[in-house]
């Protein structure tokens, strides 16, 4: 099966595609300039010259026909490739209005091209005034950086450049490692580690979070089996799940398949969700969380206090753990309200038999105060930063010693 490189480079004078040949991709010009030609009465006629930020070749994807022009690089040119699969995925997610708009555009483009070719064949107008372009200059503001990032992320996933880091979760009273949180990282061969805030949002927008999310669950389960040894027992591993993942009707089924395939005890897997996800569709979320509980998994409410902050979550949803956001933990010493909020949350959670995990612990004072509040667990730089799996294995061995 032929594959398409995510980026292609052409030198001046090189042909990118020919009029009449099948089109299996479009391009965004990242650098350089391209001239477009059509053949009229056996002679090439230049119809446009486009540069950085322009889209070309998209008509072959829209109408599934042949290339309607020949494209030639007039200087060294770098192109971002938009594959047919990528375009099809975007088209599937488009609403009915956008699909209708595309159909109208295709019809008008076909009519316009027929009229212009007729005029050209009669040599009735000056070639310099021909305004046919595969992409309108007035509507060419493509976010090249975002498209490039998405292509890079897709390739990173396929080439296994994504990896999981783990941050330990400590029992405050016993002072031992009882769990960890799986955190995704992108290790780019050229740029190094790329933090998740630069690509997680994009993965959710594009739907890449679905395959990536399942990989995270599978890899975290595999790593947990390595971590959880007789000499270094771990009670649980926490895995973040996005709202986009919860929108998939087969999420729980896929998770259960992973558990069965890897022979992992679901009771050792804790899924973290945020308040905003809970409120996105409460009825669906209740059913999905109950299904996760039914197969034996635990549920943690992450970043509590930063969203809707409704205490009703704590009895409406099957929540096992409450994670206090770092913005409260880290300001307890300087902010009386943060101090009171953390204390109240610990008291309430204890009364409801919900364990408390305080995030963002960076000071010994914070640790001691959390112990006084009867918080169960702590997580933060005071204990350790997130680290690769092999370093985490070494960390828990040294900690136990």
C-alpha cells in the first residue's frame, strides 16, 4: 500500500502534480511559491501563482476526480500533505450545513471552470486577467502551524514517539508509595519532550484522543504489572480519561477487553475525570461511570474546586477519590480561604468515605497540614516529579528501602 509523507520538498522547476492525473492528497504551502497551469488548445496557460499559507490540490479530494491543473514549484518549496484519509475524517465530523456548502461550491466551481475554458478556447480575454484559482486569496487563512502539529502528532503516535511518565502518589500517614498517575508525554526526535498542554487539546479536537486514549490505558496497565511486584506493591494506577473518550459508546467495552487481555485486576485501575466532563452530560456520565464501577474500576474526581464545584457530585456519582486541585494546596499557607477550603473538603470526603488525594504538594508544611486534615494521599514535587517508567520502577524500589 502506498503511503504519503506528511511533508514534501520540491526544488524550483519540479512538478508537484499534473492536470488529469488522479489526486489522492492536497497540500498547504509552508514555504515557497507554486505556479498553476491548465492546458487550452494544447498549450499551457498559467492561471495562478500562490505562495505560503495557500491550499492547493483540494478539488481532487472534494469531488474525487482528476487534477484540474498542473502545479509547478518556481522556487524551493516545502508542502504539508493533507491525505485523503485525513480529509475524510474531517468530512465525517462536518455538520449538515457545511456539507451543503461544499456541494454548492463544487457545482459553482464546475460551472465557472466550464465557462472560463470556453472563453480561453476563443482567446477572448487577456491571460493576465484570468482569476481561476484553486484557493481564494480572500479565504486562505489556514493555520499552517496547527495542521503541521496535527500531522506531526499523528505520525508521533504511529511511530511510537508518545510515552507515559508516572508521578508517585504517597500515603501521607504511612509515608509510602501506594500508587501513581500516568501522564502522557511526546518525545519528539528534534524538539525533545513536548508538554501535554501543547497537544492534548488538539488530540481531542481531531479525535486522535480516541486511539491515543486506548493506548494510554493499555500501556499504563502493562506498566502497572511491572511496577506491582511483591517487594514494591502498588494499590492503584490513575489514568486520565477525556470527555471525548466518554462520548464513545464502546469505551467501557474496550476497557474491559484490555483488562481481560492483559489479565489486570480492574480494582487496581483508577480513572480520573474532571468536573466539566461530569456536567457535559450527567445522565450519560452516571451510566458510564456505573458501568466502570460494575467491572471493578475506581473513579477519581480530578481538580475538584476549579469547575462547577458542586458537592452534589459527591453523592450523585460513584466517586471513590477526590483530588484537591494544586491551586488550593499550594496556597494554603498564604491564603486563609484556600486553607479553609482544603480543610472542609477533607472533612466532607472523610464523612462520605471518599479518599482524598491532594495535588501540588511542594512543601513539608503542606504535607504536615494535610495529615492534620486527615487527607489520605499526597502528590507533588515535594515527593517527586513525573518520570519515565524505568525511573519510576527504580524510584519505588529506593523509596521502599
